[in-house]
């Protein structure tokens, strides 16, 4: 069936203008007809049944009944709300207040109490039940099928009915498709102004994001509006409930979980405290809230509201009135009480006094008429579909017909209608309102399947954006980069930029990692001060220092973690004492060692915390431990990674999706100091054996991952006599057997015939031209035996394994070139000659390793 054309209000008025009383199903329709009244008329002309019976402005009877029952009966709040809803709804559809008791599934004690109360309360439904229009009046009824049984009960014996529709079809305007909800709101603001606000209506689902976006945008543009957010949506009404929630969360509350509440109260807290437990943060700005939270159990709702008002510098008289009406103003604040208060605010519409001028904001599921010349319809998706009550007293077919009729009428309001929609939401097709399936002849699954106009990104012409001020400042040149900054930049240059601009919160793993590092440095300097008893004391000290980050329930396991970490560090440094005969650089000299301060001792070992800035290579960093002249060591509290994973993560072309250049960077710097020497870099994962220590099966070697730098090209290393002999002595079985039957010159000849490919993949190496040449050479020397073919593959896999677990001359050369290129690129972007892109060298960034995800715009 097509959309049936609705009668214009002027035409409908012409049909009913001579009647004494016109009964309509919709209050805006009544207002529209009354505005067109052009003759003297005694009393009411057009009105809804409820307003006629009430004899006053219609009240929300469900809310008034709820307030009555929760203050005069013993019913629980949710129990009362459920019974009231069922009773009023059944009364509406069946015409009797006690009709709900005819249904055994609903005829319980709570419902009987509710029926008894509603029978005596002065509600609109009761007045409807008792009201009857005088038979002497000449009555017109518009849209008879839209009325419920209770509403029809007031009609006189004789009346005339009028259909709100014509026999013609409505020529529906096209759907206007936008990329986002903000683009839709921008489009509306591009047309609406304070001058034409009285001519415009905006229709949207009250539960959609438009319900908040549109009022906010109109308010920001100083455009008046009628309707909009309700009592529970007011900023400080929501804020007070959140404030109560925050104050009763308990001692484990993190600052970040209540930051919005603190902000609404004007309480500023440094972002570094976000991950700390509220009660453990030593900040003057938080003192008031900490003290209030400690006393919340002895504070009434009214007292808490007063405290909130004083701190926020506002007055919430309307909210205080609701607390008194609910009978909880003098009750102590409890979590159960907060639950009930929030349930009330979410369940009932509390009246709000508003200005009666400006853009009309209408709910898509409430009204059928909005008497404005220009009407914007936002969304029109499945959220616009009514959900018929699933109750036995409701005729679902009749209810669907009423809602479908209301939807058709709603679509045709105004002289100009604009349907503004999104074709996709969150990457999925937006489903049009289900009523369109009955109203449109086209087959469709999404809006783009229908008659549409697509719009690109829009910008509000009314907004000038942020003010800009030119600064005559030359950008500073960055000469060196750390391994962490380089890894972040390679993953996402935009994330790197924001990491330099935006402060982030302190993290428990940062705090703990620093404590472990400080202990290791202190132990190297003062091993004589540390024994088993001292370690137990230091565990307590560490736990106290990290306390703001640690839940009390987690403290026993953290205690074990700290003790095992300290003991493992001691074990390594005792077994493998650092040694060396040179200093890379002076001691870092920045930051205080926690344990040095604790013991009141100095730390100045030539082996620990060595800072370097190598401007020739553009590198900087801090070496945890110089384990030997050619051996560097770094402490890690995270999980251990194999040497092959370390090398893979430092790949350059293309970069890994988990880039980490620490070992490569430090070895490049050390090579510049000790050229031509074989170097080692070890990651010491001192918590790797935590579970094993508890089980008594720890092995110190399982905490260490070492990668080596060989001061030669890999091909030169692979073809060397030393490599040949190692393969012959320590290789796999068939490899040893094969190489034992040839001479070194035979092995070397394979390298002279075909160059070794630059790959770390064993399968690629085996299938390469070099791999085939090696197999041919071995078979020529030994014979075409099966073990020769197998031994050749074992040999090639071993070469690939060595290549994937170590660095060679070409690797560090390539890295130094890579750093030079990145530094040029970085300074180019810092100078403003190019934007910092979101995507890194490997394409889309690994968002799991991004620190500022909310600041990175997709498709930018």
C-alpha cells in the first residue's frame, strides 16, 4: 500500500468548523485546529478526550500514581511501577479499572492494591471513566480508529466521524543520505536560524543520539527550541546521581572512573592519577570528595544534594522537590536507595518548565502532528518502530494499525519535509523503519535502495571554527630519537605527535618497572646491603609505593610477584657479575633512585643506567646494565620473547605490526664505540619464571633472551669455515652426515655459483636458486641419496635460523639509514610542511599499540 495523503489542516478544519466540539486523537492536531478557528465559539472547540475529561492540562498519571503508591503502601518501587503500568494500560484498552484482575497471571496482591488505589485517585483515566459528552452537543470525531476503548467511552450516542486521510497517494520526498549523525545535524543548522526557528520542527526518536545532539547544537548556536531533553537528561540531575554512585563505590574506585563526576563539580585532578585508587591519591583538590565519600553512609539524600549544590555552585530546587515527593529526602544514602532513585528517573517523565518558542523538537513515537511549515525528520530507522505491548488485553493488530496510521500522518507534516538519514551506522547498513515495508511498493533493505540524494561532508556556515594566531617561531630540530618514540612513530606518526602533546596517566606497570630497575641499579652498587630479610622489608616498601594502583584483594599476589622479581634479579647479578674496563658515558644523573633514597646511599656504578645521545646516528637511550664491554642487558617485567621474535619485531621493510627497535638501536650505538667487535644484547625477563619459582622449578636461563651482532655480512658469515664446521659438528643428524663426506671447498663452491638471497624464511631459502645450487653441489659430491636431500634442507634451515636470531652488518647499516630517513621525515612534518599521518610505514596502525586512539580519526 502506498503512503496515503493526509488532509491538510486547513481542509480538515473546513470539514469540522461548524461543529460544537471536535474530538481528535492528538494534542498538536487540536492546537492546529483551534488556531484556525475563525468564528465566535463558546467553550472548547477541538480537544483530545483526555484533556476534555481532565478539565485541565493533562498530568502524567502514571508518575502521580507511582508517587502516591510508594509513599502510602508497602509496595517495592519496581513492583509498584509494574502493577501501575499494567493496570493503566488494561484500563485504557478494556475500559475498566479492575479489568486487569480478569487475567489470572496479573491478579496478584500488588495489582489488587494498585487497582484499589487507582479507583480513588484523581487521575485522568478515572475522569475519562466517569466523563460523558452531553448528547445535546454536535460532535465531530477525527480519526475514530486512533482512539482507545477508554477514550471512546466518553463519546455521545450520536456523532460524525472524519477520516484524516484523502483518497490520494502522498508524493514522498527523497531520502537525503549523510555520512554521519553530526553531518545531519550540521545540515539542519545550515538552514535553521533564530529568525526562522518558529517555522521549523525537528522529529527524531527520543532514545537516539539526535535527542542530545540537536538540542546541544541549537543551544550552541543561540537558537531557541521547545521540547528536547527531559528532567533526567539535565546535566546536573544526571551528575548528582553519578556523584552518589561515585561516592559509594568503595575504596577500590579509580580516579578515571569518576573523572566526569569530578569535572562536573569543578574538581581538577592531574591525568597522571587516573589509574590510582581514589582514597590513595594525595591531591588537595580531592580532599573534599574523599572526605564526603568516607561519610556517605551517614548522609541523607537531601544532605548529599546540598553538598553537591555547594560544590557545583548551583541550585537544584526541582530535584529536591522530587526527593521530597518520593519520601526519600531524609533517608540515608545507600546503593539500594540510589538504584531506586535512578529507576524512577529513567521510568517517568518529570515535568520541566520550558520556554514556549523556537524550533519544535518532537518525539517520533509520540505525536502525529507538528504544525510547522518546515519539518526535518532525522534517522527514520528501525528505532522509529513502536513495540506493541505484549499483554493479553492488547489487540496487537489494532495497535499496529494505529501506529501505522500515526506514522503516515507524521511523515506528511509541514509544507516542506526533509528526510535526513544515514545509509550505514557503525559499518552496517541502517535498517529503515519497519512501517516502510507496508507503505512502499519498492523492494529495499537499506535507504540507498530507495529514491535518495547523497550528500558529502558538510560544514556549518554559521561557525567560524577556532581562532588562529600566527606565531613567528622556528620549529626546533630533533637530533636524536629513543627506541620507544621510534617504535611509536613507525606504527602511527599521528599517535607519536599526540604522545608528545598529551599527558597520559601513570600506570602500575610503569611504577613497578621503575621500582625493579631502581633495585637492580642499587644492588649492583650495594650488594652487601641486601639479604633475604631485607628483601622481605623491601617488598613491603614496594607494595606501599605502588599501593594507589593495587586493589587490596590483589596485594597478596603482588607481594609474591615483587619478592620473586627481587630474588631473581639478585640471583642473576650474583651469578653473572658485570664487568668492563670502559664507561660508555657518565651515569645518567637524571631521576632519583628510590632505593638509594630509602637507604640514604649513593649509586654511581660504571655499569648501571648509562645514558647516551649519539647525534651522529640520531639515537639516544638509557642502558640498564653494561654487563661487559661487548654485552648490554635490559630489565623487562613483561613476558619473554624468543630471539627470532625480537629480530622480527625490528624488521624495516616492511616494519612489523609490533615494531620494537630497542636491541637494534642499542647495538648500533655500541657498534659506533666498539667497531669490528661481536656484540650481545640480552633481555632479562625477571618475572618470566614467577610460576616456576612458586612451584620450585625455576631456571634462570629461561628469563634471558640474547641477540648477537656479528661484524660481518651474513653471506660472509654463512660461507665461513667456522660456520661450516659448526654445521658439521652441531647440525641435525643428516646435515652432519652429509657434511662429513665433503670438504670445506665443496661447501664454499655453492656460495660462489649463486648469491645467497636476503631472506629469513627457511622455506624461501630452500626453494631459492641458491638452495637448489647447494643441493646440486652436495649431491654431486656425495651422491643422490635421500639423506643428502634431507641434510641439505637441514643445513639451509639452520642458516635461516641463524639469520632470524641475530643481526649482521647489513642489518645495522640498514637501520642507521632507516633512522636518518625517519629523522628527516619527522623534522619535515614538525616544520608544518606535511601533516602527521595516521597510518604508519606498514599501513593502518596496530591500534592495540596506540596510546591516543580517541584522537586518531579514521579515513584521515
